[in-house]
C-alpha cells in the first residue's frame, strides 16, 4: 500500500505515529503534513483509542489511514521511522517493536519509566542496528533558545556552577495530577516525567553531561496529605 502523498519520491521518508494525543498531533502530525511535505510523509497513525486516531485525518485535512493495530500498521506501511507519543510507560513496547521491524524511532521524553524497560530498548537498538532519538520540546521554547545562544556567545564567560529552580504552580502543576501522569505506574513520577526537562536543559546549555545524579522528592501539596475533596472536584 502506498498512500497518494508519497508521490514515489525516494527522498521523502515515511513516518507513522503511535499515540494521537495532544503532543502527537500538535508537535508531529500537523508539522509533518503542513510544513515538511518536501522531505517527509505521514503515512499512518495508531492509537489504542481508534476514534481519536481517526480524527487526525480531519485535523490535517489529508487522507491518513488510522490503525487500531500497531503491528499491522508497521507491516502495511513499512515506515522509515516511528514516532512514539503514547503515555510514557508504554513507550518501550512500541519502541522495541519498531526497532525490530527495522525502523528508526523518535520518542517523546522520557524514553521510558524504569531500568528494565530501558534495558529492553537498549538491547533492541543494538540487535536491530537502528537508532532511537529522544525529543525534548523545551529546547524549542524561545526563552530557552536565547539562553543557549547567549551562553554559546560566551557572554558570561566559563560556567562553574548552576543553581536552577523550577517551581510548578497550581495551574501547570495541577495538570499532572488530572491526567495519566498522576500515577507513577504511567509516568515514572514527576522526577522522571517533569524533571527530565530540567536535566536536559542544563546538559544542553552547558554542552556537558553529569557524572552522578541524585534526587529526592515528596508529596506535600497533592495526594493524601490534602483534605479529602468531593468526587468530581479537581
């Protein structure tokens, strides 16, 4: 099967997406169709919710097939790369299958949620010879881009120490406790799902990687320490 928008141009790479939530659609599906048609083609989308996957065709105004079976999508499309934007705890399942099918993978951060799943991804990457790229959307924020530019211009000279705090307010912070991120089994905890942004930004700003990392956390505002709320109260 060859979708009409491939146009038989060998230089155009075929992509599929696993996970059609907000990030999958806004960060990947729409740009692929609306901005990158000269070098990339979105050839299929998959989601555990088939109705949500079917919405992508309408939102992109293109005839992109929606699948309710990830394996069948890989078999029929034979993509060059798979974009994984499912909930974090499911990343490893789709990444490993894509690698074993001979595809490169682009996945949203975090790559996965625990050491065993990471090991499975690492082993699949080694045996397949394909590559996994982990994306960090904060790097594209104009604020952070400008910090990177200024540091690269050596505007403050050598950096010997960094103090970096990120306070989550009750607007954005509350978002994490209103969706699948709130459960550690899905997100790996905020230390993985949220703080991975902060570690990545520092690595990127400094062009370096840490030798050791330690972390601690507690649940002081959200969770059982709060007064009981009514059934439908957010």
